[in-house]
C-alpha cells in the first residue's frame, strides 16, 4: 500500500513529467476513480491548465494548476507513471493526461479504492481537514502531545491518519521495531525517553524510505524479513511474532520490543 515515501516518489514523477506543462488532453478511461466530478467536467476543467509544482500531505498528492487543484490518493494499488503518448496502455491505466508530443502522465490503479478529486481552495481544505500533521514535518513537542493525549495503542496512534498523516502498516512496524517499542503498548503510557526514541527513529526511517522511494525491504530492516518463512529479527535473531494489533497485521520482535 502506498505510504508517505511512495507518494513522494509519485510527486517527483508528476513534477518531472508534467510540471510547468499544459494539459493538452485528458482521457478518462474509467470513471470509477473519479470522486465528486463527472468525466466531462473533469476534462473540461483541466484541459488547457498548466501544472505547477505539486505538494504532498500524508498520503495525499496535490497537483496544483492555474485552475483547480487535482488531488490524488493512491489507496492500495494506485501509482503515477510517465509514458510516451504512443506507448501501449496498461490494463489498469484509468486516467491519462497528455502534456506534450512526448509525454503523458497516467494514473494507474488496479483495485480503485481511492482515486482523483478536483477542488478549489476551500474544497482542498475540506478534503484534507480530517488529516493530522504530516509525519515528515511534525515537531518533537507536537509529537509528544499527540501521544500523551491519545488513548489506545501506540501503533494505532501512528497509523491513524487523523492523528498523524503519512504512515502506514510497514512504516509503523519498522519505526516501532527500531525504537524497541511494543506495538500494543498504550501510547499515553510511554515515557519521555521512549517518546524521544520513537520520534528520532520515525524521522530517520521516513527520511531513509523517502530516499529509497518506498519502504525498502533491506536485510537490516524489519521490513526485509516480514515475509520470510520462519522470519527472525535482524537485530537479535529471535523469531519474529505475527498478529493483529489495532486491527492491522503486525510483525514485531518479542525480545527487542518489550517496552
């Protein structure tokens, strides 16, 4: 599932492929990915607009134009790809934006769980109003406040987008493993030292994942072992445990993550 680093990669694709370019043609191949707008209006409002530099908040990508803002949420399987207009279409290419003789931006999505929105200024705020602060930008004091005022488990606090935007299942498990914190631990009962460790490891993990363009399955990372048969902790060698924490599939080390 695309998380913060994946969406950062899609932002780079958008800016390098379409930034500063005018939308010459929009083709909606599947209206199932459009939200609150018809295909005809979607085409009418975007054709002739010029893409400006994009922004990201959490798992949302905001493609600013000199007209409306195009908002993209990638759900489980969405992605942006840059192609030549004459390249064969992929079966899951849902919307295409031709921005020149040599470039076409494509929204590709197999499961269509989220998709595309068009919005003006106030509508953008409305659509993103339920989002918490971005995990890549939040300061230490705000992070502490977020945890100390939160009821329930710490993993739930990390992946709740209304609480903290951008982290998904893989990143949350990786951060908690690095910080040696039990994912079922109550967020409000973490010590100041544990919160500090969690914040530092969150920042480091997010930065590293953004550079990699995804949560990388490195052998020195928990992520690199979570799908192994008889997976063991890359830090201590203990057999990893699997279960559901806060309703989500979770992997952790029972030896390292006792706090």
